[in-house]
C-alpha cells in the first residue's frame, strides 16, 4: 500500500535550506536520495509526496520529518 502526503509539505523550509547551502536540484537530489523529478514536483506543489521522500529530505536537512509539515508550524505557535 502506497502512502502519500498531499498539500502538507512546507516547501519553504526546503527552499531556504537549498538557498542557504547553494544547492541546486541536482545537488540536493544527490544529498537526499530523492530524484530531481520528484523534488521539482514537491517544490512546485504538483506532487503527491510519499512519506519516505519526506523522511529522506528531513534527514538531508537535519530536521525531524514532522517539521516539514505545514500543520506542525501552525499548531506549534
């Protein structure tokens, strides 16, 4: 059974990390283990994101995967 997360990812965290570390999609793909195609779709909001991709991205950024979800930031404040 495939698990997807839709419209819940806070892509600004990913974009900020990539900008701060001067990483393009190719570099971040290599670092995270998530394909460039999937990363591109995540960043433009057109992908149904698998939880495994979120976990890989979170590990690459160095955060807990729940921090990548939009609801985490609205309920935390």
